[in-house]
């Protein structure tokens, strides 16, 4: 009996252990099910994040391509403006030479017109003298004919023939002089017409010269204003920022101000520091009077991944660089008083380095904020 009781107790104990093991296995199965569900959720979330990141990257790439093309167009426009100034200077010089030549030609025509007027006056005087001589000869002949006697018929007839010859000669001279007067008057009329056309040409050249001079002065004034603003920005910023933390470059009509990121932002942050605010106040004050300029702010990072404690706000360097560029732009608009129509923010992450990301020093060079000022 005792032996059967011992066997029964052993069996009950085995059944209890089995039941306990079965319950533990069910618990582990439930835990595995939950872990699998969480793993699937994280997988799908990761896929969604990757999809959004890819879409964001594609959008950024399109924006970069658009900005590159716009920058190229702005550079072409700047070169065209410089070429236009050179052409205006050449046109002004050429117009001045043409104006001088036109004045010399006008003076020559005036001299020719004066000479033609003098010749016409001389021809008129000769014509009047010839007509006077003709009238005198005819009067003398009439007097001789009236005084002639019958015995002097032949001499009077001879005198009459001589008078006719003299009269014909005088008429021929008068006709020649009239023809010369007519020709001289025609020349004088042509010279006066040419002189009038030259006067109109000179007036047109003067108007064109004044217009070219105005365009040249406007272009030079705009270039001088931009130059003074750039020089002021450079002077003010060098007094605020160390030479190692600021790079200033200028090419044609483009000014680039490159700051190390630590001037404006703390690590993993897109909130402007107090020092960064003072620097941006100086930049905004200098740029405020340049209404015809486009201001683009570009954020750059190194290739190091975002620390986990910051990933909730900035999942990648794309978001961090774009947020920093946006913070500078927002300051320019809200605090600096710059027109939003002239502002543009771009995030480039670590895809536009100025040095290889192979050392702490080079990575520091790549962590930067670039302010680019160009013509619209």
C-alpha cells in the first residue's frame, strides 16, 4: 500500500512539473509572439523611414539640381552684365568718334555751302553786269542808227552787224551765267539738305550717347553699391569672427561667407547661439540695402551619424543641415528685416565637403554654414 502511495505521489509530482513546464513554455511563446510583433512593427517602421528618407533625398537632389542651374544662370547673368558694361563703354567710345566725325563733316559742308553761296553771288553779279552791258550796247546801236545819213548806210549796216554780233555774244554769256547760277543754287540746295540730315544724325547720336552714358552710370552705381556692401560685410565680420572660423570669397558678382557651425549652433542643435545671433545681425544690416540680391543659406555637416540622443529631432544629417539653414533664413526675415522673396534655405548634409572626412580637423571644416549672395 505504501509503495502504491509513493508511486502515486511521484506521478502527481511529475504531472505538476509537466504542467509548470507547459505554463512556462506558453509564457515564453507569448513573449516570443510579442517580440516578433514588435520586430515586424520596427521593420515596417524602418521601411517607412527609409522610404521617406529616400523621397526626401530625391527632393533634396532635385532642389540641388535646381539651385545649381539657378546659380549657373546667375553667373551667366553676372557675366552678361559685365559684358554689357564693356559693350556700353565701347559703344560710347564709338559714338563719340562718330559724333566727332559728323561734326567735322558738318563743318566741311558749312564751308562748302559758304563757298557755293559766294560763287552764286559772284555769278549773279556777273549776270547783272552782262545784262547791263547788253542794254548799253543796244542803246548805243539805236542811237547810231538814228544818227546815220544815207551816205553812211554801208558803214551803219556794218556797225549794225557788229552790234548784232556783240548782242549775240552778250546773250550767250548771260545764258551761261544763268546756267551757272542754276547749277550753283542746286548744289547749294543739296548741301543744305545734307547739312540738315547731318544735324539730325548728330542729334540722334547725342541722344544715344546720353542713353548709353545713363546705362553705364547705373551699372557702375549698382556695382559700386554692391562693392561697398561687400567690403562693409567683410570688415564687420572680421572684427567679430576669427580668421580660422570664417572664409570669405568673391567671384565676379557672387559673395560667399562660410562660417564654422560652432559659431551659430551647439552640437546636435539648430537653435542659434547668442554669438551667432550677433554675427547674423551684422550680416543682415549690411545686406538690407541690397534689394537686387539673392541670399541663399546652405547648411553642411560631416559624415558622422546623428547621436542617438538627437535622432528623435534629427533622424539624419539631412534634417540637421536643412534645419540650421532654415534657422538662419528665419532670423534674416524676422529679425534682420530682409525680404523673404530674396531668401532661400538649402540643406546639403555631408554631400558637399570641402575636405575629406578622415580626421577631426577636416570634419570640423565640413561642419559649416554658407551664406551666398548673388544677383537676382
